[in-house]
C-alpha cells in the first residue's frame, strides 16, 4: 500500500492507500481498502513528545550558537542566542520530532511499500523569521518537504516526484511591522515621536494597554510610546554556500536528533543567515533608544523578531526587560506554550494577570492589562440584548505546539455543532457564530462546514470588531482557553465557557477555582451541559448572572486571572523603574 503523508498529493485510483492523518485531503476519492492512521496525539502524549524534543533541542543549542558565531565571525555570548534563535530551535525541533514520531508510528503499524512524493518549492519554504515558521508548519507544502526528508533519512522507499497542488500563503507571511506604503506624514510623525523617545530612560512599546492608558504611562515616565518598524527583508535567494558553512556536529546514528542536526542548516530562518548582517547594522542607523534602563513590552518581542534581536543586544548591556502577559491562555492551560516559557526565561519582570509563581521569582502578580480603565462595562440589563454570541477559535491543520487548543478541526467543530444542535429553537434563531479572524490560514475554512450543517445560522467571519458583537450579546459562549472571557467577564457580560478536557485541559493546581466556575454555571465540560444551561437561563439571564454563586466564583477567578489594581499607572511605573516591592505586588 502507498503512504499518503500530506494534502496536495494526488490520490491514486488503482490501489488502496494509507493516509497519515486527517489533514490529507480528498480521502473520499480513495478506493475501498484505504484507511487513515491517527496522526494526532492526545494532549498528554503531545506533552510527552514535547519533553523528549526539549532534550534534543537543549543538546543542539550550544552547537548552533557556536556555528552561528563562526559563520558571522562574531563572539556573541550564548545569552543573546538564548533570547533570540533558541525559541525558533525549540519550536522547529518540537514540530519535526512530532512528524518523526508520526511517520515512524505509521511505518511500524501499516503495511506500506512506498510513499507518494511530489515536487515542492524548497526555496520558498525556508522562513525569513520564526513567525513565518509558525505559519508554515500548518501548510501542506512545508510538511511534505519535512516528511520526505524524514523518509529519505530512514531509507523508506519513495516514488518519483509528481506535481503537487499547494496553496501559496506568502502574502500572509509578510511582516506586519514593515509598511512601505505608509504615507510621508505618518513616517515623519513616527520619526519625530521616536526622536523624542530616543534619549528617555525607559522604553515602552506595544504594551497591550489601551492606547490612552499607554500614553499616560509614557508621560509619567517622561517618554512616548515607541513606534517600531522592521527593516525590509528583501526576497533574496537562499545562499546554499553560506548555509553549508553552518557546521553542526553529526554522527552516524539514525535517531531523531541526528536527523534534525543533519537538516537544521537548511531550515534556519534567513534573519540569522542571509539577513543577519543587514539587520544588525540597521540597529546603529535607526532612531532607536540609546541607553534604556528598562524596556517594557507585552507582544512586540513575539510579533517582531528584529525587535527581539535589538532588545536582546540591549539586555547584554544591562537593560532590564519587563514583559507583560498578552493572552488568557498563560497561567490557565495545563500545558505551557513554548513562547510562554521563553518569555518567563528572558524577562527580568514578568507581569501576570494576577497569578503568582512559586518557581519563578521574576513573576509579578499584576492586572489584566487589556482591561485597565475599560470604558464599556455593562450596567444595563443583559436581557435587553437578543444575541447568543458563539465565539469559535482557530484549529491547526497539522499537529502543532500546545497553545490552549490542540484537537483536530473535526473534533473541535463536532463539539461546537453538538452545542448548537441542543440549543432551543429560540436561542438558536438568535445565535451569531463568530469565527476566528484568518483561521483559514491555519486550517481549513470553517464557514462552509457551518453553512452545510446549519444553513440558516448567522456566521461572522471575524472581520466585524468584537466590541460590536459584545454590545449585542445577551450571553457570550466561549469554546477555548483564551482572552475573550477575560474581557467579557470584566465588562459584566454574562459568559458561558465550554471546554472539552480532551482538547483544552486546565491546570490542576487551580482546580478549586474552576470547580467554583463549574458549580455556578459559567464553566461547562460537555456540550450537553453548556446547551442545557444556556437554554435554562436565556429568559432570566440577569437573575443568574447576578446570583451569589456566580458573583463569588467570578471574584475567585478574577483574583487569579483577571485582577485589577486601584492605580494601574502608578503600579506599572513602580515595576518599570524597579521600585516595586513584594508587598505592593500582592
């Protein structure tokens, strides 16, 4: 039997095949006798694989840092590489190791004689930055390339190359922090702003605070919010000769670590190879803060790897890094994401949204930055609104790093469909399903699947602002660990959370908080329970939402995950200036 590993591969009509996972397309075209290997792991198995891959990347990292120093003729401390490329290496190693485990499991289970192989545009599959990798790992073409490399390393028979049918997502991968079309007036305003902020003692940028609050904080610190812009990374060709000089130790053993060591030089983001010199030199030419004692950001270090590089250079000189939490998953999900662990490691102060840490002294229980001074808190009866706002998350086409939702599309949507089917006709007729903006870049488009199942249901593709949806909502239903319910609960909007423990497990250490939420009717662990509760409170939503059990559970929840402080600007000023003591943070 032939092994079909990815989407984009023609399905033969003359013999049964084995599909590696549900991401393989057109399975209905296969003839009788074909079957699918379950390529997804449970969250717990997924965590075990991540731990094994972590041991591999920790082994490889020192060799990679040394190889990059040799390549660029530098002697940059490992502390810099640990803050920058190490996160890419961890994600790359983890994802490749998942593919390795999936392939070796399928080969040992299925009676496959060969694997289908199609042509890929290899030169377009080396990411410019880590962020591009995070988009590529759910594309058919990138996965086909990686899996073919694994099969070749294992000497598993592969057929001759055929043309593939792959979608090019290159437009979606462009940096959001470089905009050549921005007009001259805006460029001049940005330059003037940064010129004034350049000599300030503190740098704040993309803090996750509301804009007005961010400006007030900046003025208190005698600066302005800094406007970062990436240097344009030209569409240059991959320099194979240069990459050939990246010498990573290898051996003759045929395990996963040696495979990753063998291929790694071909997959390192171009920012660290072809573009490294240009970007490094730009830091001396741009209008950047010269000697900031502290840098405070909540998401620019993740959104712009060039900023992460510059920030890491400053950290070598003694600049303190204050990083704010920028998502509701952190501290709540059973499995911490790689990005979260990385932030915790590089931050001198990490501002959580309320939860403490007994293992990391850099964590400061702060407040939910996104909610500070929120001006749209609901004070009128929710029964005056008519809509059930059903918030749906994005899924990932291929097995991906833990980020709060880890199940396949069909499993997740079946949960959502089960809730919808059990809503009363009155509630369902007033339901608006709000899809995650740009979810189709990470998995298949969900809208057609909803339309087929519920033709008359109102579907929002995510382009309408969430604020507009919230204003019309009698109840908001959330279906994944995230930020939406952090905002709605703070705004006093009746909220129901449905989390399937099989794909969205919560931290056991906070079990009492979640049990309180469950007992009060806010949190539900099954579709039946969520739908039954919404139906039962639909006509008396305010009575339920203002009841003592709900108020009590919200207070407990908010103290840990949705905290507020009396004077947020003074609080942040103390943290950024280094004057906050432990008593003030409690």
